[in-house]
C-alpha cells in the first residue's frame, strides 16, 4: 500500500499540473472504488478552480474555490497518470483542465477512495477525526511521543503504526526508522527513554525525507504521477531483507506481528 512518502510524492507531482487550473471535464467511469464516488462529484468540480493541494496522513487533498476539497486515497494499487495517451480499463476517474492537461486515477484493485468534503471543516472528515500529528510536522516531538506512549505495553513497532499516535506511518518506514534509531521493535512502547525517543523522531524524519526525495518505494503497482518508479527500496536497510547481512556484521531477521512482517537486526537493535 502506498505510504506517506508515496502520497507526498503524488501530491507534489500533481501540484504543477493542477494548482490554479480550472477543471473543465470531470468523468467517473464506474460507480465506485472501495466505496461509491460522490453522486454530485461532477457537478461540484466541473468549472471549479484548484486553489491548492496537500496531504493528510495517507490521503491527498485537492482544494477548490467552491469551498470543496476532494480527498483521495490510493488504496493498494492506485496512482494518478498525467497526460495519458489513452484511457485504460482501470482509469476510473478522469480530470481535464482548461490548460489541456488530463489526469487519470488508475486503480486496478479498487481499494482506493474519492470523497468531497467542505474545506473549512476538513478536520471533521471521519477518517481525520482521531488522527495523531503528522510525523514531519512541528507537533511530533520526542516529548509528545513520550506522553502518548506513557504506560503502553504494546510494542513500539505496533504503537508507531497506530494512526491515533502518529498519522501516516506505515510498515515499511517504521521498520526502517526503528533500525536507524537502533531500537528493538518488540520493546514495550512505554518503556523507551526520552533520549531514545529523540533518536527515534530524528530517524523517522530522516527516513521519510529520504524516501520523498527518492520518489517513494516501488512495491508492486506503485509509480509516481509521471510514470517513473520510486527508488527508495534500493536504500532499504532491513525491510524485505530477511537473511541478508547487516552493516554491523549481523543479519536481518523477520517476525510477524499484528498481521505484518517486521524486519530488524538483533545485533544492533538490542534495546
């Protein structure tokens, strides 16, 4: 599933195409993705000017001058295609601008979603109401994390995947951040010192920022809006590398927890 860096990369790729542009054609080519498209999507977006694009957790946001925000989630296999030469079978939403640009939301597995919500009440969107702070935002600090994790016996790995604690982190980048912070992923979240949490917050920043620069990770169906594949997967220290050598001289191990695989190095992630 596309994670925060993939969605951020997508938003940055769409911005020069959409920002400030009038949408002249909006077409849904089926009734639904994971859930139904808004019935009035075409009416509310056709003729609207895009005033800005942003991201919240793993959702992309497209604001318009009509006070509406189109909220999209890429699901398991979704991606936007910019100026496609032809419309494909899995291009389920088409947008065209007055400048002659075309965008196609392609989603073969249809686990994505598209919603319309009032821009001035965006925090009331159901999926946003219980979200924690953005991991790259100013509110995500070691002191915040220590307070949020206080008394928790769950593993730090699962705690970081809890969107109520921090918004947008996924399995890949949590594994990588814990490795770079040298923290054992099974360690009880409430028993990690402030000094280690400082190291962890810094590692989360570094991993996410590097992944965004690299255009995300190419896993299964993900590609950037320009069609290029993200290459951060070439920089993975532990994710997907079970049995391979770690730079410390140990080897990467894997275990399953919470329905997800955790990759780590016991030699350098001891505490």
